[in-house]
């Protein structure tokens, strides 16, 4: 009888350890999956923002095409993106910004 109790106790300890290990594995997996979901949600939010920005840019370009005033748009791009200026035009920069 004493031998059976010792064997049952060993089995119950082994089962308890295995159960705890299994629970720890599931908790770690759940946390990992939640982190992955949050990362994907952040990616989706960034893509939605980029999409909205592209939609706004497309509307602006479509308005320019409809108006037939491409020269203003070309001048705007030349000034903002390439730093061009008209001949004999003085461009002043605020040095406190840089």
C-alpha cells in the first residue's frame, strides 16, 4: 500500500509539472500572438494613412488637370522639391529653422 501511494504521488507530481509547463507554453504563445496582432494593426493604420494621403494627392492632381493650370503645379513642385527659383528672384531662408 505504501508503494502505491508513493507511485501515485510521483505520477501526480509529474502530471502537475507537465500541466504547469503546458499552461506556461500557452500563455507565452498567447502573449506572442497578441504582440504580432498589435504590430499588424499598426501596419494597417500606417497603410491607411498612406492610402488617404495618396487619395488627397490624387484629388489635388485631378483638380489641376480639370482646371488646365499645370504651370502653377509645375512651379510649385520646382520650388518645393527641387529648390528652383525664377531668374533674378531672391529667395530668403529662415536660418533659425535649420
